[in-house]
C-alpha cells in the first residue's frame, strides 16, 4: 500500500486505485440473492401448505425451530441458496422426527432440493 498515489493492494486479490476524491470508504461486496425459479417457488408453496399440520404436532422447542426456518422458505423470499438449503434441511430434520406425519414434508423438501440442484 502506498499513500502518495492512493494505490492499495488488499492481499487476497483485490486491487484498488483511487483517483482523487474524499471520504472513500472501500469496496461494497454485498451479495444479493435472485428470486427462485418458478418451479422452485411452486414447490416451496406446496411445502408450506403442509407445515401447519406438522407444526400442530410439535413440542414448543421444535415448533420454534421450525418457525425460525420458515422465512427462508417463502416462495417470494430473496435469500441466498445456502440459507434456503439450510432451512430446508432443518425442516426435513424436524419432520423426520415425527414419523408418518413427517413423510410428506420430507418428500416435499426433497423435491425442492432437487429443483434447486442441491440433491
């Protein structure tokens, strides 16, 4: 890094040269998520229709964990694929603990994961 000509090398590959200005604060590296493809959105809607029945049979701790996962599973939610994948796995894990009642949920999660290319 040299202060005279405002040339910065930030180690891992970023290379920044600033030509004048004041109050320069850095590089914006936020990653925004794109909406899910229509087939994934439809599969998520189908999954969410099944969730209330599952939730009704859960203990409060498990219901809370399920509730924590639901925002990432809304069809219109713009979340990173990794976040949606984690939420799907959490829901499938909870559904797997309740026996036959959870089977349709696990199958619906599998369908979403397959459509996302994560399976």
